């Protein structure tokens, strides 16, 4: 059972920060609240109780998004369903529709937020790899001397380990700011025990842009989750591909390299095997999404020969 003594639903950022400043150490901040039941199940007796529950889902400043100067500001209450339904988000964040469709079912996506997913800092969290590939920053706010102050830091610095972030007492995540990449092809790959409503064992995000000839990688962004304590950006493999002529052999060679980075404490060999296929599939799907030819089975066989 999940219970609480007091429940707060602030409507403004200042009100939310005032409540966050007095939140006890055993209080809980929620946005969509979709992790409450799994969190409750972690209690050995199945019950979880919070003295204070702070629900920030109705804070006015946390609603919606904005895109300006090549960056997208995704405010803290933006749900995953928006990445499927909003055509502007689909165009500018081309790896996020695939992430959203894998994330859960329609009901959960209407509630679950990207910001909350990142704050949970699960090594298997779906939102972190695509956001890493999009050069995301996390914006944090708090009250200092009665004034609202903010700071930003890269997502790779925000998440420090399984379930750990640099979020300090009294701080709230206000937004995730990332690159807007219209014209890129995007892909998200995931494996788990089921097709949907599943926690990732491994997930991969890819973003690809073609040069004007459509035969060369102009830009490549790659990130992995579920293989280490924190999500990983594959900068060296991006550099290996960037500026090169697109061939199936090159993609196959690049996909082998990340397997050595699997640092999970469980099923290491399985994850290494999955990573090889996922990186290749993610790159190929992103290529197809931006208009490159679909690779044939013969192409793949020759690339792996």
C-alpha cells in the first residue's frame, strides 16, 4: 500500500520551491507519479509511506516546451506522449518518438515525464540515452535569499550513478534543454523480457545526418543505456563514422566496438552480444529515417564476412 500524511499541489514555481525548501528528507517529489507503484514494491513488506508528497505536475512554468536557436526547452511536466503526438517535437527530436513508443502504454505515457525519468537515474532508464545523444542539459532551480536561482549542467554530470544525481535538497528540475535536430534520422532500440511495459536490459539511441550527396555521414550521435552505472555517449565511434562514406561494412565494424564497454554486474556476455546488434540496428534505422537506402540481407552478410 502507498500512503502519505500531507499532499501538496503547487501551481507556481515559487510555491513549489517554497515547499521543496521545507520538504523533509523522507518526503517525496513527484511529477507524473508513474514510478510510485514500483517504488512501493521495493518496500520489503510492500508498503511505502511518505510524510509529505509534493506533486509538481500542475506548476505553470513546468508545462509545454519551446524551440529557439537550435535548442529545445522541454519543461519538467512534459509527458512522454507529447513526443508521439506533437509534430514539432517529432521533427526536431527524431529519436524520441521511438523512445516514447517503447517507454510504456498510452496511459502511462500521458502521465510519465521525461524529467522524472532522468531524476530517477535508473541505469536502464529509456530517456537518458536519447537525451545524451541530443547534448541535453538539466536545469535546476532553488530559492536563495528569497530569489529563484537556477543552474544548468550536462546530463552526463547530472546523473552520477544508479539512482543518484547531483540534485540537492530544496532543488527541483525545471527543464531539460537539448539540441533540436530537424533533418536528422533518429532511432531507438530496446530489449527486455517483453515487447512493451518493460524495463530495458539494453537500449540504444542514434541520430544521423547525411551530407548533400546523401552518401556520407555528415553527423552521427550515439548513446547506450543499461550496460553501465550511467548512460554512455559513444564519441569515438561517432568520430569514426563522421565524414566517411556510408557502407554496411563500416557500420558493422563500428557496432562491434561498444561491446567492450559493458560494465553491468549481471549477464555481461548477453549484454555484449545485444550491444553489437543494437548499435548496428540503431544506425541503420536512423539512416533509413533520413532517406538512405534500406540495407539488403546480402549487404549485411557481406559486411559481417
